[in-house]
C-alpha cells in the first residue's frame, strides 16, 4: 500500500484494509501469521563489516605502501631507528582510521535506539504491552503523552493529540494530529496530520491508531536505507596526499636512477653510488608527512574544541577549508530555538517587545517610548490573560561553571528556561518582562477549570477567581477567537465588536503574518455570580477581545555577522528547514542571506523538479522550506554535481542521510540526535552557526599549514637531489656521503616541519574565495616555489662545495672539508628557507619571530648540526671536520641566497600588492 493512500483514506477504510476491529485488535494467531509475512518491526543495519576487515583496509592506501617501501630501504641501509619510526607512523595512522570508520558505522545502531522499546496494543480485545519489534501491520496502538511512537500509525482517534516531529521533519513546534482524511495527492511528511511516525514523541493528549508500516517500510526505515546507501566521500586532503605520494615515488625513483647512472658514467664506484642513490630515495620521500599531517590536524582539533567545534574525523578539518556552500538548518542553528513575542497589537496600537530568548529582561514600547502596564489597563489585561491562560513555567538555573576567575561580587551566571509548550512559554516570558509573573498572580487568582487547546477548537480557556469575581480567559487563533467575541477592549473601555473593528483586527493579524510571525489572540469575560460553565461552549461565548501577540523563533544575534564573514570569504549559505516557507524567507531576509534575485522554494516545488532541473537552479536557491530527508539528500548531491564542497548541518534523524553524503557533515551537540552525531564529521557543542564559520577558518589555516610544510619538505628534498645530480653531471666528487644525506633529512624534516604545522594563519585568510576541491596540491604557484627554491638551494650548496674543493682538488682531507661545507650549507639553506615558507609572498611579509615553536625548532636543528661537526666522537661517523671563520662566511652567503634573492624579487615585483592574483574576495557562486 502506497504512502499517499494511507492519509487519503478514512479511518473506517484503513480498518477495513487492515482487516481489524478497533476495540478488539488482532488475535495472537493472526499477529503471528502477519509477522511471518511482514517480518519484525526493526531497522536493518545492512551488511556489517568486521572490525578486522576495517583495520586491514587502512593499509591499502598508496602513501602507506610507499612508506612500507621506505621502511624496507631503511632496514637494508641499517637505519633501524628510521625503519621503526616509519612502522610506528603506519600503525598509528591505521588505528586512527579504524576508530573513525568504526564509529561511523554506529549511525544505524543509534537510529535503532530511537525505536520505542515497548508498545500498548490491543490483542484479542485486551490491552497489552509488548516489545515494539513484535508489532505487525494492523495492530491497534494506544498512545499518550510521553510515549515514543513505535511504528508508522494511521490515527483513528485523536484527543488533543500533539506529536513532536522535529527529529523527522525539522519543524520545531509540536504538530496537532487529526483523524480526517486528506484529499491532496502530494502531501509532505510534515503535513500528514493523520499519521504518527516511528521515532517521534507524543507531547500532549491521547491517540489511537492502526499500524500501517513497520521496520524498513516506515519513514524512519527509509532514512536508515538512505544512510546505508549513501557513500562517504573521500576528503580533498586524502585525495591530494594520495596524489602527492604517487608523484613523489615516481620522481624519486627517476632522479635516483639518473644520479646513480651519472655517477657511474663519471667514474664513481658503483657500490658508493648505489648507497648514495638509495639514501637520496629515502630523503626524497617525506616519510614524516603523514605524521606531520596528523599532528597538524590534531592540534587544529584542540583549537577548534576551544571554539565549540568537536571534530570526529580528522581529515574533515581540512575539508572545511574548501567549503563553498554551507547548508544550514534553521531552528536552533540560525535561530535561538526559543519562541519569542516581538510585537503586540492592543487597542489599535502596534507595540514592540525587546529582549533576548527566555530571559525576562526587556520592555514593551511604542515608537521607542516605553509603555508602562501599570498605566495601561488594556496592556495589563493582555499580560494577565497571557500568563494565566498557560501551563508553561519560566524558571532559572545556574549555568555550568566556566573555568575562569570571577570577581567576588560577581553573581553566578544564570540561564532562563521554559518548561512546557514553546508558544505558551513565549507568552509567559512576555508577561514576566512587564513584571506580571506567576509569583505575582498566583496569590491573587485561583484556577477553577481548564478547557485545553486542541487542533479543532484552536483555542484554550481557563476559569479563574479573584476577590469574589470569576473570569474566563482565552487564547487562540485570531480568526477563530473573533467568532466567539462580542465585545472588544478599546480606549480602556469595553465596547461592541463591530465589523469595522473586526476588520482592523484582521488587518493587524495579516500584517504580522506577512512578517512570518505566529499570531495568537487573547480574550476574556467576567462570569455572573450565578453562572456556571460545564463545558467550553458555555465559557467561550460573549468574550471581550483584548489583542494580538506576534511571536517568532528569532535569529541568533551573532549569525548575521557570521553570514557577512561567509560572503566575504566567498561561501554561499543556504537554509534548509522543515518550517513553512514564509517563516524561513523572513528569517533569511533578517540574516541578510537572501540576495536580490535569490530564490526560495518549498518541498512541493522541489519534488516537482527532476535532478537536471534542480542542478540548473541550485546556485540561485537560498532557502528550501518544508523539505523531506530525500529532498535534503537531493540538494546536497545537486550542489556537489555543480562542483561545490558542501557543509551540511542538522540535528534531527531526517538530516542524517544528507549529513553523511555531504563533504563535511555537521551535527548539533545540544539538540542533535545520536544518529546525526554518529553520521557527522563535526559536532557543534553550542549549536551555533557562527561556530561553523570559526571551524572553516581553522580548516583553511590547517590546510595552508599543510601546504607550508609540503613546500618546505619538497624544496629541501629537491635541493638535496639536485646537489648530487648536478655534481655527478659535472664530474665532481660526491658532495654529500649517504649518512650525511640521511642526517640532513632527519635534522631538517623533523621539528621545523612540525612547527610549520602549527603556524599562525595570515591575516587575510578569510578574504579569499574557497579553493576548489579539485585544486592540485601544487596550485597557486606552489610547484614553482618548490622547484625554484630547491634549484637555488642545490646550486648554492654545490657552489660552496666547488669553491672549497678547488683550492686543493686532489687532497682527500680537503674533500672532507668541502663535503662539510656542503653539508652545513644545505642545512643552513633549508633552515633559512623555512621562514620563507610561512608567507604566501616572501620572507619579508611576516615577522620571523612570531612562531616561537619554529624558532625553537630551528635552534634545535642548528645545535644538532653543530654537534656532528664539532664533537670529536661524531666526526669520524659523519665524515665531518670543524669549519673556520672564512668557511662559515661562504656557508652563510650561499645558504642565504635562495631565500633572500627570491624574497627581494617578490618585493620588487609586487611592492604594494596585498593579495596574489589567484585570490578573490568575490563569491564563486552565482
């Protein structure tokens, strides 16, 4: 039976279709037969992968295979310490990858936990409580406040029945349910008011219904299927590193073979050239790269935690840096998830209400002038009805302690919350802002009766007594409430509610609605001493209309600034919400995320588009409202098809498939479900959109730092290889012996490269457009910088070697001195070059002492180099001799030429240019 047919059928038609009586339910035998046919009411986890297989899969990466080859070579050379280090790096990376994938696979297990453990069901005319997994199609289920819906149920009875469906639809307000059939052919999940869905929560009233879908056939099951069949994309960093590994191994082998052949052709001993070639091969492959990447990411993660972003998958940190679109949920992320009254209409006057969230601080004003309720009887009456005709409670609690020093006279920070319906909470907070609180009203008023709100009446009433008077106080939908009002409070008087005044009320109501405010009306009347009200019809007649309250879930204050930062950084922000289109569009305009010509569409319009049509318009759409989980997944895939790197945020189960499919999935830490968190790469501990922007800034900084140490490592390695290659081509002796090559690799590739991984970001980092996910790691002239600096390092090192060698070319001891000069020049050139790598322009554009870790790393490397040159015990091992003053002059001049020559050239070429030509602050989207 199709989904459309269930909500279109009457209750009797559903019962006939399921062959069940509403008061008897199914017999035990019939239930058993149906379970054999339909299976259990469980969500499938799909094909499980054993932990052993997950672990072994971590070692299939090409870079890992390259590292294994380097391990073998190091072992053959007797460099056992290097071999052990590389093996440790491989195992560490394997364990990290295993943990990430193992945790990701728990998404579906968390989804299963949303299924209700038990269900109250009619079986054979008796009410029984059975495990939810034993439910079958046709079972008659009873639900009440606090129950989790155990399957998809077509309601046949609903008494003030409200279900909180935000986990499934994204709509923040509980949905009132009905039993009436719907005539439309296309109705979104959020509008299927006669069905209750698995995993949602009953918040009010009682309901009864027939199970129509179980297990994987439910809406929750469809989401589980989407999660199973959604592939997790490889991050740009993983792709770039794999690409880099392949390039390095090919280049290293080719150059090594050329060096060995050139040396043998020019008369060098084959064995010596073989060792030199193998040493160069080890030096050319930066085996520390994965470790440095991991350390850079891990330290970046620590910084992000301080900024309220918790990273679950390390590579995703870098992915944030190239995010070009952020798809964000509205409720709780862009907004506060706290319904707040912002406008009142009383006695023909429109009043504004200030204040933030549930904090009872703010004022009611007209045209900027504060209105005092004590001097305005109409406003005072409105506030009394708002507070008394409500079951919500405003309370405060002490905030979690923050680890910071607080002044002795500074009171502990408090947080205000509301218990109860969000709409009623908004009215209670409104009254509290004017001092009309329950603490003030309770001694004056006693509640005698209540007629609860329901979806048919669309209003709620209470009867209270005060000083011998009995009053009816009512709130509800304005158009419905007006039908029960005979009078209106106007100019501090009760006067007849004429058609002219009704038109004014409706005009005010429509004006608020156009601003996406949810509008409620209030009314009251005084009962006669002898009058008794047995039901709501007796109470809700001849009412005095008081006024209107317009409320909305307001935007977070910091989000607008974060949006502006995104625009400057070339990042498009898109709102995807289950809320209504009018509300979503109004919030988007308030936040400044909807540009001129930007489109807003509903889930119904989206469903009418095929994938090709969606892709053609996706760059122009900024707001999607009333969307389903399938819609969210389509939006993410359409953006990816257009070449965008997509960050997707969400908190509900309905967001999980799209979050998993996105390049970077972001879950809400406070309101997010376990399913969403497990499917995500990043969790926001404060549910705040501004935190996403901070995380993107960190991601960009981390990627730039990775490029910095790749630039440094490869330029250094190019310099080492060219030193040997050019010497062999020129017929010179070996400028470096194998152990010196390995020592240079160890001294310069270690601490300085790691210090670059934690370098501070450049000031204009968030003024560039996002890099393309397909960008080569050597893009933006990085390849030229590596080759040019490496070439100069090699030529200058060889030049210093030749200058010293030519004094007495036939002297063996002088050859050792020349090799010592080449060794010192190569190390010093690389240590000077590391400061140049901090800037995308030149060494002169940044303070060289800003990165204290880098300064300490360079000093440590200098000490190690001097140790092997001036320690008598180490000199025979490394074939070095102490250098004199003149030798050091040659070393320092030769070592400084590559960096300072290119730096001066950059300054002269672009004396006042602040950005490279490749950058732009303009968005990359339409």
